[in-house]
C-alpha cells in the first residue's frame, strides 16, 4: 500500500509540474524548442497594404503578460478591413513562450 501511495503522489506531482510549463497554441510542438507560423483565418476583403502585430509572453508558466488579440494587432497598424490573420508560436524548453498575432489588411 505504501508503494501505491508513493506512485500516485509522484504521478500527481509530475502532472502538476508539467501543466505549469509555459506554452502557447501551436500546430506542432517541439519538446526542446519550437517556432511555428500558421494561419488563423481569412475574410473576403481584398488587399493587404498594411500589417500589424500584437503579442503575449509566458514565463515558466507562472507569469503571462500581453495582448495578442486580433483587435490589438489591427489597431497597431490602423487596419479597419482585415484580409487575413496569421500567428507565430515560439516555445523554449517550456520556460519561455511567445505568441505573436499578425493582421494584414487596409
């Protein structure tokens, strides 16, 4: 019975520690390092004369700061008609993660 309790405690502790790691949404995640770009969406608006970005960061999965919203990215470039939106997700060993959203439009 003592071994079972120890095993459960170790499994629980490991799960808690691993879920606290810094992470961001990503279509592919590298264990040591990842830096991935992918689309979020597109509209029927034509043209992409401007682009604007916004980002958020996470440190050790304990502190997360920033505004990576589409609204913030569009506002940074004065975009009112969005053509498409991409994002870039970067993660280093789960200690640091950054999500950048880029909006293209007019």
